[in-house]
C-alpha cells in the first residue's frame, strides 16, 4: 500500500480545488468604492471641476462645515458654497489618513483624518481635521449624502 504524506495530500487537494474553481477577477470592495468616490470628489475640487464634484453628491446632501455655525442643506447650496470656495482657492491638495469604512446594505460611512494645503486669495494655507461622510447607494452608484468636518489644531 502506497502511503501519501499529509503535505502531498494537501497540495493535491488545493491544486484540484484551484482547477475546479478558478478565482474570479477581483472586484473592488464596497469599502474601496467609497474611498475612491471621496478621492474623486477631492480630485474634482483640486481641478476646479464643479460638475464632476456635483456628480458625487446626493440631491439631499447636507453638511456641518468646519467653520459653519449651521447645517448646510441641499446639493444646490453645497454647489454654490463650493463655487465660491473655488473662486478664491487654488492648488488645493488633500490627503486622507487612517480611514475606516463601514457598509450596511445601501448605506455607508467613512471616518478619516485629513490634511490639506493650497492657496487662498494668493496666500498659502494648511489645515488638518477629522471627518465623517455618509454615502447612499442609488442606481449602482455611491453618492455622498452628508459630511461632517471638524478642523483641529
């Protein structure tokens, strides 16, 4: 009787499973899709592309801004605010740190720290803070429906 070592048996079993069920092409996880959507939003701001930025916002968007005393409500209001910002800011670069994404069905949120820099009215600025953004999935796309931003020293 021929005896097969446990290692040889395991290798044979794994090889047969790999042949029977070839791995599927990797699809981005929902968490990665959320993070990439936020990065595309920032890129649109960096490029001054208000239309691209708007394409990632839900019509019911709301936000608690870094320095705003009141809740900003509505996509159109956010776009007016961002258009005003883009008139005075340039060369803006934002980096995300320590992000964590949680997905529950068609709702997700991302928490992260940010650092950014750029020019505002011709003067260099830097800032850092912490943020939570909430996304909803509609028609196969993740849209940002709420943002809460807190600048920290």
